[in-house]
């Protein structure tokens, strides 16, 4: 059975904390806001029509990059042969008001719970890697 699972994961680079937050929380507003789409298809159509978004295909995954002021969003769409298809993730690296770096991932997964849970786990591992990259480039937080 397919359902839509929407989640937000924030990884704090300064403290090494992983927290799953409600979509409409205050922290979502500070780092890109809640997911602006309800389906992967809706997100894809919007990004294709957005002249500020650049696209590429990496390993079969459609990838879009969009800059909005100081915020850069990376959108990745699962390929059709992926167990979690159709799904989209929006990933952002941004600073909190206290100067600490966070990696925020919003995920819309419209597959089975098992496939969506596995995809979320993959993104959590990628967020670890992104956090390390930010830490090396910008220091531990401030």
C-alpha cells in the first residue's frame, strides 16, 4: 500500500543532534520553511518551470539546485526503478540564529512505509556527510 510520508530532519552541526520536527515548527521557518508541495510530481513540475532552478541527472536521480537569497536548496527525486518512487527530498545547509550550522532535509515519500523508512535512513546518513563537510569548511558552529 502506498501512502505519503512527509518528514523533516534537522541535523545540528554544532551539537551533533538529530531531531525529527513537525513540519510547521518554528525551526522549519528559520531554515527554508515547511515543504511547499504535497507530492513529488507537484515539486518536479514546479522546479521544471522555475527559471532559477538548475537541473541535472546523477546516477539516475533528478537533481535540482535552487538559490533563494542566502539559502541554497538541493532537490533530489528518486528514479522510477527505486523502491521509494515517487519521492523527493529537499536538503539545505543553513545557520540558526545562534550561528550553529544545520542540515535540514524535508522528504515526501509516496511509496510503502518500509521503502520510505529506508530512504529516510539513507538521507540521514547523507546529512551526516554534509554536516562533516560544513564543519570542515566553516568550523564547528560559529
